[in-house]
C-alpha cells in the first residue's frame, strides 16, 4: 500500500469518528441529566414551591340590597369519596350512592341559594372511614373552593378519628383557599380548637361600610369525655365562655350589632323543647353532655346572640326558642352519615336583612331561616322568622 493510500484511509476513519462523536456527547449529556434528576428528586419533593392561600374579599359585607345569606352544612361525615358508601338511603339508591352524592347536594345548594358564606358545623369528615384526613377534607370542601365562596368550619366529635388530631385539623382547614377558619383567638388560654369570631360589615355606600353589623361566634364543643367514671359528650368550657363574653362586650362597645352562634353538640336545655314547642322535626333524642356549663346563661347575659345553630343529631332539624334565643338544628347533610331512608338529606339557610335608617342601610332588622331538601325540587320547608328588630333592640 502506498503512502498516499494509507493517508487516505486515515482521513476516512477520522471523518467517521467525527460523525459519531456528536451523538455520543448528546447521549452522555442526557444520561448525566437523568442521573442528576433521580438524585435530586427526593430533595425537591421535600421542599415543594411555596403555595399562597387564596383569600376571599375581606371584610365580608352585606350586599347592596342589604341582605346576607349563610348556608349551614351540618354533619357531612365525608369519607374517601366515590368508594365510601351511603347509609340509610332507599334500597334502589344504595348501589350507586357514595360521598359524591354529598358533593352533588352541596353544589346544588350553592347554585340554588348563592350564599355569601357557608358554615360547616362539625363532623365534616367521618374519621373511621377517612383513610387520610387531609385528602378527605380536600374532597369535602372542594365545592366551596371551586365556587370561591368564603367559608368557616368548626369541629364535631368524629373529625379527629382519622390521621389528624383536632389542632392539626383546624390548622389545615384554616390554611385552605377561601377559608375564614381560625385555630383559636390570640391572647387567650382556651379549651378546644376552632374558637373564633367573624365580622360582617355593612354594604358599600352605607354608614356601616367600615363597621360590623353582624357578628358570628364559632366554638368548639369538643368530642367525648369521662365524668365521674362515665362517658359523656364534651361541652363548652368556662375558658371559652370567658372569651365569648369578653369578645361580645368588646364588639358591642365598638358598635352594637346582632350576633349568631355556631357549635356542634347541643346544650342540655334543647331537650326541653320537646315539651315547650318547636318548628320542624324532632325525631331523635338530643345527645348532649351530662355537664351543664352555663352556655345559655352566658348567651342571655350577652344579649347580642339572636340564634344558635347546631348539628350532631342528624334526624332533628327543628328550631325552638329558649329564653328568647332560637336554637336550630341544621339537619343531617351528608350521605355517609346515619340518616333515615325516605327522609331527605337537608341543609339550613339563614337570611339576614338590614333595615333602613333614612335613605341608608342601618342595623339588622330581620333574621329568617328555612331548609332545603335534597329531593328533585330542592324543596324549601319551614320558612320562619327567628328575630325581628323592635324598639329598644340591638
């Protein structure tokens, strides 16, 4: 082989290697990047990007027509979603019924009533059926977050039976989008978790645009306790009532306003309504604590609370007047909660209307309530007046 031939073959081999090398380099680079991604992925997952909570427009305020509407949702008992079956429904509905029926009912009520605020009064999830408390809460509150409606929640006696304790549950709910929920008030040593108040200001253009004309008190009635060796439901403690009385006094000193209260477990005086009279259905024994901690006495002393809204006993949906204050059950809402076949699930609507002071909106004049049934027509029942302002009232 001549020298020229050897030189030519060497040039061919070099050209061939130059053609292959770019692909080799590209393959090496991609392999290295993949290897780095695998190594760093666990650390990235442990430190996800910070997420900012979506807030409702604050402060909450009455509409331009002087109205404000609250939807009470009592005892959703949400489990794991589509795999969690319904309880106490007609046999023909049972095979297809799940937590999604609860979600659908909430969506229907939101569309029908267009509430300004939704208050969930405990047993939002049913701990024994919720594999992961956080996942169940996310599913349960999905409709309010999707509709961007302000909402507030308190705890019942079943919420903590899953993977979160009561403090963790309230902390989680307070961090969710459009939630007004709070763990506890600052500056107080207080029992329970979820004791807080919410102010509702007057409409734009009114003299109360920067002042509350409706105050909401939300309290933790606890779960279960042992008294003298016997199990009983828990009760609202004196530390909570101390906060409640102080808060009411402070708010009324700043600007007198009507108030509503929300908690889960009824007080013992509610039982007496069987003999005194009520509006609605009373078909289940009132399940309350054996301890009377003086809740009613505190509410009467305060004078601003016109009505109290409770849950816990799913088959009761009645309202009754005790010492001038109306106590109203929400009625069982959730399909995984115990209920009664052919007695539809239901939610309570609270409508508050301002009065006119001359040409401007004034203080609360009227508080009404009714219930909506989860039937074909979302039937509206038991429409009643809870309180009407008269001379000398707040």
